[in-house]
């Protein structure tokens, strides 16, 4: 295949996207659109337009992304499995980010059924993964999370299993079923360490330590969280530094070492500010400030 054909350029753009180079991927998808139009390859053009919308969404340019999604919508037809499925996946993500969860779920369910009918197994897994995120109840999230995991195992798409197990773990964590969450986080870690990049591996280790803390197994939590903290400091990942410090601080407080724990929480707050949690994660930012005030009384 000529490296400048629309199909080859789409493969290259998808690789950049999978490596989380969203700016580079956006530029490459733009080149894909141009090549697809020269070749009158409408299917690849729809895929690239949809992905241009998604890259803009990921880069925080939702309005610009919406314009590209609208252009993709005008060219997408369900007689084209590749273009239509890609369009549905991006459309659902815009609805999700607009907090229209009911519509997003309908879109992803349509995508799931369509992809299964057309043997697009990887995209069916993606749809199940997203339904598990937008589902209205924890029971539905668990059902679709398990369905996605089963589909990934059956189709031998093991690279999907890290994110899928991770999302299922998060659901169990939210409903305080910490034993089930631990099992899922350990499974997620196994696959992240096989297939994911360094940051995903870092978060995978962090989540294992975090859940041991919630289970009250403080010695085991520390064995995970202290190396995670050192690793995050080397990477200057302020989000993980803050989270690890907060967990380690709460462990010290639970062990009646209030002053040491409070020092760690204050350091965690500094890291959260560096990570701009005061702007982007108000629930975490307000939570740690309230906790520090409570301990300072």
C-alpha cells in the first residue's frame, strides 16, 4: 500500500491517536481527509472527519469538534460499516460530554448492535465500554462492563482488557464493594502492564494501593503507594503525586499519626493545585480543603 493513500494515512493517524498524540493525530487526520477527497473515498473521509471531531474534543475544542462532527454526519450512511460505526462512536462521546447520558446510551447501543451485525468486534467492545460508562445504574454499568470484557476475551482483543477491567473496578469502588474492586484493579493492572504506556501503568499501580487503603490493609497499601509516589515524582505527574500523598496521609491519620498525616495532605493539596485540580476537579479540590480544615480544628 502506498504510504500516501487515504487508507495508509488513516492507519498512521490512528497509531498517533492510540499513542495519545492528539495534536499530531489531528494534523494527520486532516491529511487523511484531503487524500480521501482526492480518491473519492467517502468511507475513509467519514472516519477521518469523525476523528478530527474527537481529537478536538480531547484537546478541549468542543465547538470546533462539533463542526467537524456535523460535516461527518452529512456524509455518513449505515451502508458504510467503517465510516458509520466510527461516526456513531464519536457522536456518542459528544453526547456524553454534553451530559446527555440517555441519548449517548442510545447511540452506543445502536453502535454495539451495528458492529456485532457487521463483525466489527473491536468497535463493538468500544461501544460496550462506553455503555458501561454512561449507564444509569451501577447494576447496568456492571452488566455492560462484564459484557465488554467477555467480548474482548472472546475476540482476543486483550489490549482492551486494561481499560475494561479498570472501569468495572471504578463502578465497584463507587458502590463501596471494595473486595470486588480490588480483584478488578488487579486484573486491570495485569493487562495495562502488558499493553499500555507508562502513565497507564503508573495509575494501575496507584489504584491497587488506593483500594488496599480503603480495605484497611494499610501495610499492603503502603507497599504499593510509596513506590508509586517515587515513580510519579520522577515523571512529575502532579495528579498521581497528590493522590498517593492523600492516601498515605489518611493512612497515617488512621494510625493516630495526625500531624504527619496532615503534612501529607497539605503536600497533596499543593500537588493538586499544580495539576490544576482547583479548576478541573472541584470535587477533589474542595474535598481535600474540607478535610484539612476538619483536621486543623
